[in-house]
C-alpha cells in the first residue's frame, strides 16, 4: 500500500481513496520494520496489545486492518468501551488459472 497510494498514478486513478489513505493516521504493526515511510505512519514493534488498547480508547469510529488476521483477532479482544463493536470483513479472491 505504501508503494502505491502516495504515487501520482494512484492519485490520478483514484484521487478520493488516495487522498483519504494518504491523510489518515496509520499504525504499522511489525516485528521487523524499524521505520514507516508513508505519511502519518507510525511503526509499532512492541507492546502491541497495549497500543491496540490505546487505539481503541481514542475518539473516532472506525479502525481498518489490511493483511493481518492475527492483528484483527487482537482488536477483537474485549475491553471496557460503551456499545457493541461492529466488524466488517472483506476478502480479495485471487483466481489462479
């Protein structure tokens, strides 16, 4: 995502999504990445559960996850917040012929 959405071609082909993704804050959960180069990106290597708990306490409504079922499962751990969480799952199917 970092290699595509900030590029001029992404901004030209899909400006609404590109501008949204390029402006939103992003957390990159990785045990190997030391630096995140995408605008508004913060790498997280340690204390992932603690960072997720802090993220859930922030004002706002939605958290989007791309590419990590383990991270998605971590976000589903219960914490004390009012209301019931709502989960939407999207899959990309790759057809191999």
